[in-house]
C-alpha cells in the first residue's frame, strides 16, 4: 500500500505533546473503505489512526488507534495507554463525539478503538457540523501510563512518513485482557506512595478516596512487587472510570471486559464487593436504557401514526362537513317548478 499522502488529501496540525489533530479533506469523495493517517509520535511511540471512512456493517463511522511499524518492535514490547478519539463538531464543540478507553498495546494486540463513533447519516448531515467544506476533523489524545520494553521513538522520526501496512486489529477478548493485565509494568513518570501503592500524581486523590471509603479493600492483597501492585491499581482505576461513563456509551464488550478485569483484580486479593455491585448496577441501567430507548422509539412511531390518523380524520371531517353544507340547501320555487 502506498503512503498516506497518496491516499488522502489531509493536513496535520501541531498540538500538545499528547494530542494529534488530523483534518481529512474531500472526505466524501475518498474512494477507499479504509483510510490511514500519517504516523505521529506521542509518549515515545509511533501511532496512526485508521477507519475514518466508516463501518459498512453498522452504517457508522469507526475509528481505531494503532501502533505503527510493528515489525521493528522488540519481543515483549507493551504500552498501557489511556486514549480518546474525538470527531470534532466544527460548528458546536460541545456536540463533538468522543470515545475514551484504556488499553494494553502489544505485538499481539496492536490496535484499539470504537466501531460506532458516529452514524454516517449524522456525519453527512448538511448542517450537522461534522463534515464542513468537505473536511472531517479528528483529534486523538494519548497518555502512556505504563511501559514494558524500551523502544522509544524520537519526535524527529514523526517526519518520516513511511508507507503504512494493513494490520489486523485483534478484538479484545477475555484471554487478552487477563494476559495483558498480569504483566509487570513500570511507571513512565515519578510515582507517589499511597498506602503502599505507587501511583501517578494524577491518581493520588482517587486512590486516597478509595482507601477512605473502603479501608480494608486491599487488606488481603498478596503481590509485593511494587510495579505489579501499580498495575493492579491501574486496572482498578480504569474499571472505576469505565463505570463512570454514561450507560448508553458502554458497549456489551466494555462491560464484559470490566467483568473479566474485576475477576482478575479480585484474584490478586482485593475485596471488590462494592465494585461488583456498581458493575451490576451499571449493567442494569444500560439494559434499562436500551429497553427504554426501544419503547421511546415505538411510542414515537405510534404517536406519529396517531397524528397522521388525526390529520386524516380532520381532512375527512372537513370534506363531510362541506358535503353536508352543499346538500343542506333548500330548493327555490324555480328549482321545484
């Protein structure tokens, strides 16, 4: 496959250290089912974005973040990252569509993302704000939280636009989740000790709050290795962040992965009965939302039919009233004679 420049008329905008903006020109006229951004470097790793043209199976625009140049990665290379992908609404920013998740990127599982970011009819809506002057704007933000294996890419290498290869994106399955989370990891930045757990500065308040509300939740925790303890805590914090999303934004796969991760963390010795209850609550809410949405749609359709029936009856009433008025006229003498 040729380079990105041969496939897409695009422009790349300079951003913060952990952010990359990709503006795709002439989006509607692109002849390819799969389109790839140029490679970019964030957190010492080279990435690219793919699938902005859409998913023909669910009629939605899909986006994935993928590790570039996989053949050069050393054996055992892994990165645990929190990332978000946003389809920018260029008219009203707060209407932008954003997906966020955490993922272990490794040689077996190089990509992760979202299969249904935005329905294609919404994307192509004339005044929707997502497709403006033929351009679609996509922003990715990446925070690399943990690393295994040294293979950092310099920022200068971002300018080397090598041809992109098609890489199979493995689905996140239970085995992948369990195997990845079991690996020992080391923090990228300086960590802070909170009750024996080394956590990132941005995680300190959250971890303290967990211990305040559930003081004995780690009383039976077995691992002693500080990096492994950090990995367990990262999984736990990722679970909590997942449960804080809107239920309708969580896919069945997200909730299944959450259940697998809860089991994994519990095997390490955490007492997570409180988290299990919340997970069950979120699952129930998601089901309620799905059922409620289906009922809302049925009710709206029924209301539409009733409104149409009312309009039809009103038209019939007006016609019959006119017919009665026309017939209810007395004959004149001349008419009779």
